[in-house]
C-alpha cells in the first residue's frame, strides 16, 4: 500500500551535488519522473561520511567542510521518498524554489546550498510537503539517529565489516525502535575488496517512525569485506 504524506507535520558544496548527479546518472534507471507528490512507501535518510567525500578528489579540499579543524563526520545528503522498488523523482506540481531562509536553517547539517536545492527538486518535491516542512522533517530525522560513539570525530581510521557498522547503529538506536534492518551501509566500489564508507542510510515510515529498509537499500548495500572509515581531522 502507498501512503500519502500530504498534511504531515506542517554546500557538501556544489561539487558534491555534481558528483551525486553523476553517480545517479550511472546507476540503473530506477526513478519514476513526474509522479504525484506524497505517494510513496517509505523514506530513506542518507547520511554521508564527509571525510570520504573530502578524500576522494583533491579539489574538494577547498570546501569548508574539508578544511583541517573544520571537518565534519556524518552530514545530511538527503531524505528520499521511496517505492518498494525504485523511487519517485522530480514530482509534478510542487514548488521549484526553496526560500533562502529555509536553506540557511538546514546548512548546519547539509553544508551546501547547491545540494539543498538539488535534493528539494529531485526528492523533496515527491514528499508532499512544503520546502520548510520537508527540510524540517529531514533535519529532525537526521538528529534523531544517534551516531555510535566510535564515529564521533575519530582521529584514526576505523575498520569494520558492513555488518558490524549496521549492528553498531542498531545498538546505539535500539531504544528509539530501530533494528539492524533499518540501516544500510553504502561504500565506494562495488567489489568484495576493501572500500571506504560513503554513507549510512536509515529507513523511516512516511510519518517518520523507524522502518525496515526495502529492496532499494538491499541492492545498494556495501559488498566489501572490509570498510575503512577515514578519520575526522
Ligand atoms: O546512489 C547514487 C545516487 O542515486 C540516487 N539514489 C540512490 C538510491 C536511492 O534509493 N535513491 C536515490 O535517489 C541519489 O541521487 P541524488 O539524490 O544524490 O541525486 C544517490 O546519490
């Protein structure tokens, strides 16, 4: 069954948006463009590990989030309405513009204006919410996820299996109602060799309660034997 979230409560800099767009373009076509806003099965909250983003290409070192002493750990990549298979994108009839005040309010957790606007147009327009409602929900869910202690500004690289990362997140969030099935680990590369942590994705119902993830996350799940989590410097 699909839910409607209508009536529900209420720069990562430009280079990241470009990277993410490129990644999206390379992925198998799983979007349905122009769907009706508010019709979807669940949300996935994508939490990006900023040090991996900073490490991947030298030019990003000019990005404020990549400057020594100002680096961050997890940042908010997006909140994506999902179908059980695939996801809606660029939905019809929603507003195109995100007010400046809304952008300023979310920059603390989503540190790129370009990314905020991109995420609204691609995913937020499918939420059935206003820009303010959508980013308020995204920030609330992002802050609701407790990051395990080991990931709070580690000064040395961590090494984990994808399964260990999911278990650490589930343990840290058990009393909030999450289980391991509500988390997915996304890494660089597609193989079984060593990889870097790119994201932790967390699944929610359309009303913002913890949920199991779906086929989209199972397909994207990291297959590496070992995941390196670069330090926050
Ligand atoms: O994974 C690469 C990019 O594809 C988009 N994506 C992926 C999984 C999913 O469930 N939903 C989804 O939208 C993301 O594109 P972006 O929002 O960054 O443009 C993701 O980065």
